């Protein structure tokens, strides 16, 4: 009897504990709106932020914890217009520290709101792409944590996207998101407060306002119109899948730093995006994903645990669909290829998608790339039309969580539980074909814990392509049978690469590469100067992916290294003629054409090709190679006298042993460590200006030959490229783009 009572007690206790865990007390603060006004004094941002917060938990709350930059100094807090008390603390966020402001508030019941007004100042000691205060521009993006908010973008439930009003008191042209009246912005969608300020040429195309580099010419304006049109096309495409939403003003902004950030129909793009010979792949994806997030995050709030699978993964899947529609299937396959190898690099150390944290270093590689593959698989299973019909019905509520989506696709419960709640163990293997009369049999294996339905492709010695469909149970073997008398020379399982796998290299027999990242294999051979091996591997990959510019550029460079000039030229030109390629591959193609022209003594052509690579500003290595190539055929070019005089003065300041003298030559907030290291250490500093490459009317890149000697070091020489900005007091240094200054080898 006592055993029976004990069993009943333990059973009831376990039920009670389970219920308490399920109904645990929670106070969750969600921002309903922001109202922020900022001004500037010296190196300080002075801010006043009014936050309306709602308690979305299940218990009354008596305090609110806000997060803000650790350098911020909070001077006062009001709670519902009355003076409030607060304490400060510190919170570790990966490699960063944040400041916590813990505010005491009157007891606030679930679904009720409280308003907090915070006055603060934030010192920006050194400018960056996240936060900058200077005479030539202002820039404050959300990841600088420049305003107080309960949840950061690193929070498990997501950041605080909400409608906002933003006032920026500055004489510069200010850009943010939402409707604009002077320097006041009213964003009605769910957005993140941010702003940039500077000097642009402002033009409009199809309702998209484009902030071009100052003094932009016809070329940049033409590119701006194409970028604006692409954004309009992307929004139209997304609307056809997800339905209509309220429009918000669209803006594309040229920036020096912070490119790639986009929110609420405002997109920041690097200067190079306006100067390249055509729209590049990364820029196209940035615009496409920005368009999708107008639905998934701005018009419809995406939050709660696992939100990244929707905000990043579903966004990328839809963006890939747009790339295919706009640029063709080959361009989309290239994007899927790059995303797949990015995922494969972290596949063996992933965590379940529903549990991954934004603090994990593989967060975006996992949520965006694996997430996109999962949504594509799901759409294939149920049909794309039905997939988007269900999504549209979910979006009507104005909020979306991963739990909502899982319930909407309840008939795919087992599928979603595996891909979202478990770590991936799927690996598909294919064996060599075995002849059996007029049949060729191929052994298959599924190492994963979920059934797989896929295709197997065979290629014969006569150029035939045969396809069979197969089903493989979890942890099982299978077989594909091809009815052909021809010799099968190559077989591949899952040729469309629909399934996320631990290893993609063993999908092919005979095996062609030993790593999922075939580009890495080719690059290793190229870096070892095994150009024959790199050529062979690149040609092998191009047989499967003929439009893959990552492989083609390595093929072209390998041919050039072997002095196969006509073949190399053909590869470089093919890259430039493709509809959509990575900017770095275009830049290297121009470098290759420049080298070929140099060998043919076609100086003017060589200079033109090298300067195209420099203008594109796509990659450090390509830009450096282009500058070195130009210097061989054009050692110097015309230099404005004011720029030459600036460097005469800078050389004097550098050896003056005075930090103040150095700092007065530099834009406020820029190159802080450079100035500190240079002042007091330079024994010799001689600058010879060789080329000036304009960026816009107020900014130039100045290539110089440097001869320097620092305290207790030997003399050094080499190339440097400085970023120079025109201010009200004249030219000033704003950055160091290239610094290839090295100690010279002793002559024997």
C-alpha cells in the first residue's frame, strides 16, 4: 500500500513539475515604438530615447533591463514621465561588452505598457562602419548599440524591430528609413533605428531614391538606375509569392563602410557597386534579400526562438528564386553552390537550427544556407504553389514564429522535426557502376536518420545523360539501375544537391574531389603553383557547373601562368560576359586581361583593364595586383598639386615627434591607432605620390611609394594607398587601404 501511495505521489509531483515548467513565470518586454532624437558635440552623440514597452509575458513586471553600448553614459531615466531609479551593470556578448541599465518601474501587468525616457551620451573614440562621427559623415548602425533597447540582435528571441520616429540634428544630408520630413524619419513598419549622413548626389528611378557618390557621372547614374530597377523587380517578385504589403520609401545609399546593411527598404552599398561594369552577384543578393525582408521582418514581425530559420533561411530561399527568375537558372545554381559549400564547412559542428544562437560563429552559415536548403526541400515535397499559399495565410496575422510555421505544415511534422531539432547526419554515397548485361547497377547508401527521395544521374561514354529516381530509407542501402548498353563513365546521386549533407564530395563516382569545397581544392593547387593541376581540377568542376565563375577565374589564371595567353583571354572574357558573377572574379578577369595586354605591348589597353579592376574595388589581392600591373606600364600619372603639397606637409608632421601635428592631418576619429603608432616613432618618412584615383568629388585614393624608418627598425619601402577626404580645411587622411611596405633585403 505504501509503495502504491509513493508511486501516486511521485506521479502527481512529476505532473506538477511538468506543468510548472510549461507555465513558468515570464516577464518579456517587447518594444512597441521608439522615439529617438540625437545631436552631436565634438566626439559625442547626445541622445534622448522614448521607448514604449509592452509586457508580453505571463506575469507582472517591476523592472526593465535595457542594453546599450558600454561607452554610453546614461544621465537620466524617466518612467511614465516621472523620474525613475536605475542601476548599471555589464553584460558579456561574445567578444564585446554591453552596458545594462536596470530600471525600476511600477508593477506592469501582462499586455500592459510602460514608457521609458532615457537621456544619454555616447563617445565615439574611433570611427568604424558601425559608428562614426566626422566632418565628412555620420554613421550609426544597430550593431553599434547606439540606442537603449531590451533585446539586441544577439538575443535568442531576436532583436527589437518596431516602428520608430528618429530626429537627427545635423547640417549634413541624413538618410534613414521611413517617411522623411527634413531630418525627421517616421518608420511605420517594424524596423531598427539607424542613420547615415554625408554629401551625395541624389537621384530617383522608379520611385527608388539613390544617394550617389558626389559628382557621379553618367556611368554611375546608369548603374544606379539598374540597381533601382533590380530592387523594384525584386519587390514585385516577392509580392507575387507573399502578397501585398504597405509600401515604405525605398532608398539605395553609397557608403564607404557598412555596405551590405539593409533594413526597411533602405540599402547601403559600397562605392564599387556603382563603378563596376555590371551588377555583381553579391550586390544582387543584397538587394534581393533586402526586398524579401520587407515581408519577413518589417511588414510581418519575425521573432521567438529559431527566428533565424525564417528571417535568414526563408529569405535566402526566396532571394535565390528571384535570382533564377532575373538572371537565369545557371546564375541561381552558382548561388546555391556557394551557399552549399559555406554550409559544408561548418556541417560537422552544427547545432539544431531551432537552438542555434546568433552568438555562434556559424550562425549565418547555418540559418541562411542550410535553412534555405530546407525550405527548398519542403517546397519540393508539397509543391511550390501550396508552400507559398500556406505562408501567405500565416503572414496575415502580422507576426510569424517558427512554431507558427511548423503548425501550418503539420503534415510534415517528422520532416521538420529532423531538420530543425536534430543535428544533421545525412550523407549520401554512390558506388562505381557495375555492368550486368544491358543494365548498369549502382550501389547507393543513405547514412542519415531520415528517408531520402532523390535522383541518380549517369553519364555514358557516348555523351548520354540518364536519370532514375530512387527512395532510400534511413540508415540503409539502395540501388539505381540504368538500362543501357553503353559504358557508364560517371554517376552522381542527388545531382541537384537538394539535401544538406555532411560531405558532398562522395556524391560522385569516380570521385573527383576529396573535399566538399571543390574551389578550395583548385585554389590549393594554384597557390602551390601547380598550375597544370589547378587547370585540370577547374575543368572538371566546370563540366558540372559551366557558369561557375569561381572555377573559371582560377582556370584562366592557371592558363595565364602557363603562358597559354589566347586560352586564358577567352576564359577572362567569358567571365565578363556572364550575366551575374562575383565582383572579385570580374576584377581578377580584368587583371588577367591587363597582363595579357602588357605582354603584347598594348599599353593603353593594359592601363584601361588595370584601372577597371581598381575601380571595382572588389578584393584586396585583385586591387593590389592591378596597381602593380599598372605601375609596370604607367609608373606615374598626373597628380593635383594640392594633393602633392598635402603629403609634403604630412611627411614633415610624421617626423616631428608630435602626435598633435600628425592628428591635425587626419580626419577626426579616423586612423587613431595609426596616428598613435606613427607619432614619436618615425625617424624617416618620405612619400612619393604616383597615382590618384578619384572616388567622388570629395574623396580620392592616393597611391604612393613610401620610404620609412621607425624607431629601432630598419628602413622599409613599398606601396601604400591612402584614402584622402576633402574637408572645409583642405585635404585630410581618412584611411589606409593598402600598406605593402616591407624591409628591403640586404644586397650581397
